[in-house]
C-alpha cells in the first residue's frame, strides 16, 4: 500500500471510479454504496468542511478516505491548474477549461443514460451541455414531483431528494440543432455522442476547424458566438451567462448553431446587417463602433492561431463588403486584407497605378478617380487622400 496514513477514518471498501465520471457524481455514488444519505457524509468522515471535498489542498486526504490512489482522485477532480479569480482554469479530464464553464450548483441528468447505467457523467457538469446527443433529449435539472432543483446532496445518483427514481422521467426531445452542438461538445470532451448525433453534426455544415478545437476553446467559441447574436444582428454586449442556467444555455447553444450552420454564410449576413443602411460619410465608418464587442473579442479572446477560420471569415467580409477605410487602428488585419480593401491610401495607390503621388492627388481633386479626402488630427493637422481601388484600373 503506497497510501500514506494520514490518520482519521477511511471507508470500509473502495468503489472503483469510472473513466469520465463526474467527481461530484462519484462522491454521490460512493455515499450511496456505503448507505450514507449523501456525499456530505464523506466530508464528515474525512473531518473536512463541506467545501473541503473539492479543494485542491485536501485532495490527498479525500483520496485516503475513499481508498483511492492520490493520482486517481487528482485525475478525476476538476483541479485548479492556473489563472486567477475570474480567469481561473481547471482540468477537465486533462483538458484546460475555464472555471466558469462548470455548472456545480444545478446538476443536470439524462434519465435514459441513468436508466442504462446509474452514473453521473462529467460532461453533464459543463454549463453549455444542455442535451444528451445519445438519447436526443434535453437534460433535466428539476424534479417534476417535488418541483425542487436536483441537488448534489441526494440519496443516490438516480434518486431525487424526495425519493423519486429519476430513471422514470421522460425528458423532452431535443431539436437537431441542439443535438448537433452538444455532439460537438461531447466529442471535444472525449465522450462518443453516438452514431445518430454524428449524422446531425455532419449535416450541420459547421466549419471543420470547430470540430478540431480542444474542449476549452470550443466552449469559449460556442459561448462567444451563441451569446453575441440576437435576431439577425450582433448584440452590443455579449449576453451574460452563468453555467447554472439551463434555459439561457439552451438559447446560447441554439444561437451558436444558427451562426455556425452552413458556415460562413450566416456570419457574413449578420455582419452585413450591422452596416448602416445609408452611408454618406464612408471615412466615418468605424469597426469598433459598428461591431462593438464582437470586434474587440475577435482580436483579444479568440486569437488567429486557434480561431483562424473566424478571422478568415471576418476578413473576407471586410474585403468584399466593408464600404469604409482600413486605417490606423486596423493593424489587426492581415496584409492580404489591406492589399485588397476597397479603398487604398494615395501613397500606396502610386505604386499600384505606377504613377507619382502628385498625379494621383490631381486626378482625385479633379474627380477623375473616386477619392475621399480626410483631415487627420494629431501632431498637426494633415490631409490624407484615399482612392477607390477599382478606379485605379482605369
Ligand atoms: Zn442520455
Ligand atoms: Zn423530487
């Protein structure tokens, strides 16, 4: 036995944890098999406060009580692996996710999964998992008999606090869009979503890159696109989301699918819908003002290295549909975009048109080429001249 003896009581026998079982669900199952009334009894046996069951610094002690190797418990519990406060990161079976991705307080279940096997799967602990893709039904987080929310502290994994057998519940059927996005999350989390859901996923037309994202990145991306959309437009501010809220999570899942389906067409439409209908002053069009939170997030939270497909789609929109200039703050854009945008600065236009700067300015002033003159302040006032690229070919 390599377990150090820390003193204090231990359980009489060990319950083998299953791969990808929820750590909370495991504790619930252990308590049930030992005939305790719920997982908090285990904290009492360990001599820990109830919060101690999930703390990194009591992990060794918990493992001892449970008769697990410390590494076994460590691999299973969502241990803290960096970041601070609201950027706290946790390990979800080896994958890095945000603390905010986890739903601790309002547990969800799939009645049909429980019926097959009374195990609480870790994937149900993710706030954006709203649907079981295997059984094509929505997850349940409230008891229809006592009307109370399901709790971690319950007599067994498949029993409500009121004693209702949760396997007997009928869950609401899920729409194909919910099946598809949840299947994508299941896959990223290492849970096979089942053959039928794989078909929905394939039919969804999501960008292939999305299906290759790690779990943390996929959750960040789904939350971003799902919470940024409202009707046919982008929201000024991303919709707030707490992982416990099943109804909002369902809306976010749906929003994400609406944007990812037949990629990149819906995103392009959404971006076009944000442009003002009548633009009189092209020079005044500003990416930050028009795309707000989406624009800031794109460059700060979703880096090109991981989310190249999103940047590519945005850049294609800019090249083809953005009527304004790309200047100054738009250092974010790749060279290819600046080279193909609708408007080109006069000094760059010289090279393209193989002519001198003064000639271009003259043509612009005479109205022979389509041009915008822009007074720029800062370090003395100066005038910039921008030429419509198409008119250079004449
Ligand atoms: Zn299920
Ligand atoms: Zn109940």
